[in-house]
């Protein structure tokens, strides 16, 4: 074999070998796997935001600007509308075409909570990624994060459940079928995604300062928003109690070093329990990653089952979304039934009172509004 071909072949083999080692390293490094999945979802969500921004600008130009298609995934940011749609579907059998993908995404997230704990929070949620990055930044700046006293921490953790109860009561108890129908097909709900985007683009000083304060608190206190205020996290936390997936400790090989408890970003005491049953556990795997003993701490579906490695958990989370959205597309429950022409008309008249809402109550409207 000529020398130059031999060198090229050797280099190619080395590249393949190096890449194989890299893949093996990723498989054994739970936090690398989780970070890559998080970033994949984060970049995808950023693309959805960019595409939706272009779509709204196209509508505001009365259809003369560059055309962007409306990304259905933006409806994932309308959880209250999705909750209303879920109850309406269960009561009437009608999967409404106003925000169908919002309902699909909501169902996928609920199923994730039931089967794979709060993995949505640690693998998918962009707020979770930002929150985690902020407390890690605070740890680098101040060398440690502030841990609130138990007498203050416990009642504050209850706030997110109070918010969740408020929303569940307002929708599941107070709204009958007529009220659900009125909200779903209201002019307000039809442009709720646009109003949401404009809220952040045209943010007022009060909302801006609120965000700044939340960012600041998230730097000094681990997962401040997620731990104390997020009603979505509260819902998933409750559902996760029924999940078979749990952090499982082998007390025989455990040396009680407490590395797992120290590493847990949700302040769960892990080193004293065999199975972690907690509404705060997000299956992030940081405790498993910190454990120095082999086969001592793992994520398992049962005490006797094989460990679920991070690459398998991350892949399963991705598959939940891929298969869920594919099924929705095939069955016609992904794209909404609002045309670009209707959106153009509605965006020109959004200042009308019929597009307002008061604590979830929409004003009366007539057909054609």
C-alpha cells in the first residue's frame, strides 16, 4: 500500500476509534447526556420563537412582509388553555382545532410525569435550564448558594401548590361545558399565543422588574422559581409520586458519605433512604453522578430492576415528544384551524374589548367576532 494511503487509512481508523470512545464517555456521563438533550430542546424552542416572531411580523404587515409559517409548537406555552381544552375533550369528546398542539404537548408532559417523574423539568423545560444555569453561576460567584431555613422553605414551597389549586379549581370545578366552549372559541383564546409574545416584547416596567428580581433570586437560591412558584412543576411533582421511576440506593454498598445529598439541587436528603419518594425530585441524576460507589445509587423503575442510564432516559423523553407529535400530525390534531387571513384580520383589531379577559373570564362575543 502506498505510504500516503496507509497514513490516511490509519488516520481514519484513529478518528473512528476516538469518536467511539467519545460516545462511550457520553453514555457513562449522565450530566453530559442531560445537557445535550436540554440544549437540543432549548435551541429547538428558540427556533420556534424566532419562527413565530416572523409569523407575527408577517401578520402585522398585512401579509406583505416575508411569509413565516406559524409553528404549532408555540402552543406549548399556553398551559391554561391546554388544561381547559383537556377538560372540554374529556367531557365532549371534541379535540378542538383552536390550539390542538397545545393539548397534545400538555398530554405528553402529563404522561412524562406519570412514567418518568419530573424529567420534563430536568431534560426539556427551558426555564429549568435557565434556572439551573443561574444557580450554578451564583455558586461560582459566591462559592455556595443560599439555603433558606426550614421554617421559611416549607411554606414557600407551598406557594406553587396554592397557585396550582387556584388554576385547577377555576377550570375543573367552576367551568361547565358552556364556559369551556365560550373560552376555547373566544377571540381572546384564538390570539392568546400572539398576546403572550407581545407581552414579552412590549414588557412593562412592573413585569420587567419582576423578571429581574426572579433572576436575581435564582442566582443566590437554587431553582427559586421552580421550587417555590411554578404551578406546572407542582402538577408534575404530584404526578411524579405515582411514577415507578425512583432514585434507588443500595444500603449494603452505601458508605454514608452524603455526596448524593450534597449534590441534589432540590435539597432532598438521599443518603438515608432506599427509594426516593419526593415531589421535588426531577430525575436529573446529579446525585447518581456524585456517588463514588459503583452500583450503589441509580434511577430504577423498581428496587430489583436494572438501572435506567441517563442516555436511555434522555432518549425516552425525546421519543415521547417525537412519537406524540407524529401521532398528532397523522390524526390531524397538530395544525390549528385558523387561516392566515383570519389571523391578519384579528391582529388588526386586537385592541377591541372582545379580545380582553378578566381572570380567565372572556367577554361575550357573537359569531364572526
